[in-house]
């Protein structure tokens, strides 16, 4: 299930929200809220980058409720990233097809109804997760409202604040005026590092990651421009180039090699590694260049130098939380940007994304020089 499917599903589920609200009003009993919930469920379904962006809240919640067990519910496309954050239990919703998705959701509900003391739904606009939270019937539920949507299905809500970084916004669940958050320190397992070392990657390489999954492809910088930047890195800096992406993005990565002069110095790993091993590869890289997508947040987590190319989305809201100023975000901040927000369910995009197309190879090369100088 991707964001497009989720939007369609949410539209269809809107009437159900009202039905559930009236059911809740009729059957509502005074529920006892526990000051120290024993079992807490976090719901964050879409985008492995979002799993990273909720980590400051999870860290704060563990500090607030040190004796609690923390579970996460997310989609199977994110598998490999939640394991970095030491949840007590992780459940993955299968997304192979609509039937497997519905079946795995219903199975989770039937197995866990009334078992959680607290469910925290971190989906910014999804009605489906609000209904899921309601059907789990926890002792207490927290959630986000956008223009007051879903408000009546949660016990505690925070209204979406569109001028604040999403990680800082999440902290409003427990702090009225949260400070700028920091990502936690992450340690990779020896087995993961060993598998990546066995790939035999060059000692000096830069990652170019052109894809953005199937969601809002207008975020993508043109592949021929990645080729120009890659050739410059090879000629001027002596780096090799590693291309990363999903199996569906292999052709996109192939097109970069097609446009490149130094084809033999490009290595296409798209579709050849699972998400589990991507953080270790990013950790080994000298630099990551990518659009507004999950690997930017992996680079921030691994403290790898980063150049992130933003357009339809605002880095002010969803930018990587870099440590020690190792990251550079290239963003034109045009009057039409951002067009991809939680207020419009991240529909965004247009037929002529000048916010991305106006970013030149010269600008990116200039940022590379800046990072090398400050290294």
C-alpha cells in the first residue's frame, strides 16, 4: 500500500469515522487512564524515513515511561529500519496486495484488542489508522488532528502545526514547547557490517540515490544531472559511485549510468540489497546525494555527509536532522513551494516541477566543494 492507495482508502473511510464517533458517544464509559501505561503501541505506517523522524519522540516516551513495553505497527516495506530503535515488539502489515493488507490488519486487531494501555497514532492525516486505533480499544489513545479531522476518536489530540519540523511537532504529545530534537545514537550489528563488507565496495565512494519510491515522483532530480555530478566526483575527487534504490528503481539508476562518461566507475545496487543493510552502506560512504526521501534521514542518522535536494516538500518540516552541520539542503523556496503537505494529504506535485528542475549541477558541485572543504 502506498500513499496514493492510502488517500483513496481514507476518502472511502470518511463516513465510517462519523459512525464510529456516534457509537463511541452512545457506548462511552469513563475509562481509567493509567499514569504509567505498561503496554504502549506506536502506529507509524508509511515511509521508512518517518520511522527515523519519530525516534526523538520514542526516546522521550521511554524516558517518561521507563517501565513500559513499546510496540510498533508499520508496513512491511519499512522492514530493517525499525529494528535500529530497540522496540520490544515490531509488527509489519503486509502490503503485497489489498487482500493481504486487510487480512494482516484484521489479524492484528483481533489478536490485540483491549491489550494496550496506550496507543499513539502518529499518522498525520490517515483516517485508516484512526479507525484502527479505535478498533483496538486501548485504555487510552493519542492522535493527530488536521483541520480537526479524527479528533473525536482519540482521548488526547494535538492539532497539526504546519510551521514546525515534524519531529519537533511529535514531541508536543509530552512537551507543550518542545526544543529542537536530536536523533539518537545508533549502533549497527556485527552481522550487518560483515554482510556489507563482503559486497567488496570501493574504499572511497559516494552514494547517488535518485529515486523517491512511487510517491510524488516530481521530487526526483533528473538522472542525466546525477550522471554529470557522478562524472565530476570521479574525475576531480577520485571517488567511485554507488547507486542505491529499490528493485523498481533499477531502471532509473541504469539511466544514470547510460548518461555517464565513466560507466565502469558506477556500481548499481538498486534492488540488490534489502533495507536492513542500507544504513551500513550509508555509514561507509563519504557522501550521500539524494532527493527528499528516506535515505536522507538514514544519512542523518549515520552522521554521513549529505546533500539533499528538496522541491515539493519543505525541509523546514521534513528535512534531515543532521548532526554537526554535516548536511546541506538545496531548496529554492519558490512561492509555490511547498505543494506537498500534510494539509493536502501529500498530493502535491505538478506537471512542471521548477522547484526541482531549477537546481543545476553547478549548484550541487558547489555544495560538494563546500562539504569537502569543511571535512
